[in-house]
C-alpha cells in the first residue's frame, strides 16, 4: 500500500498509511449526497499507548479571523466537527448502502466503545499562544458534543503548522 498525503490550506498532511486515513470529500458516499453537509478534511486513526486508538477529525485552515467574524468561525468549526462525527457513524451503521466499504480497515475496525474521538483544528501560521485561547473557546463552544459522547478532556486540539509537524500530521 502506498502512503497517502493530503494537500489542504497550504499544508501537506502525511504521509499516512492508506489503511489509517479517510479523505471524506473524495469518498463516494459524500459525493453522492445531494446537499452535503460541511465536514472536516479527513479522518485519521492514530495508535495510542496500551493498545488504544484515537480517531482524529482533522480540519485545516489557512488562517482564522480576529474580528467580528470570529463567532461565525467558531460556529463553522463546531458544525464541521458534528457533521463529520455523524457522517462517520452513519457510514459505520451502513446508512449509505455499500459505502461503508470505502472506509479504510482501521476505521471499520475501530471499537466505537473505546476509541478516543479527537477533533483537531490546524491553523497555518497561527501563533502558539493563540492556539491555547482558540482551544478553550472551541471547547466551550462544543461542550454539548463533549457531554453527549462522553469524550475525554483532550477531545479538542488546536495546532499551528509547526505543532502539527511535531505530532507527525504535517510534513
């Protein structure tokens, strides 16, 4: 299997193992929707300690607003995260016919009762101290998701490009 790289918002993501990444917008199920919801760029399974897994919902932005548009930016990110989580779960539940077969092996085999769902926003050129503030605002803005799915305390991560590179997400 060849490694997968994804170009988005001026950044190169990957390389990732083909079995661990799902580029949602390229999938047949998403393309077949008449009025598709806004979603994240891709889903990625990462292995954690003690045989645990995390399913990362990766959203990339080339910038973030610093003015009155900031509230709508938070709404957009929250909406993409919710839509992406629900879309993934609908694929796993077989709600899109045979489209679940387009999911890579690790996303099909992920144990939904124990996998850590983690929403990751990567903003190119963002200052490191801004990521902390943005993370806090998004966590407050998305507290209903946190409660409904009993997510871990690290359910939302915000990185700039350099921080994402440290975690092996960006090359």
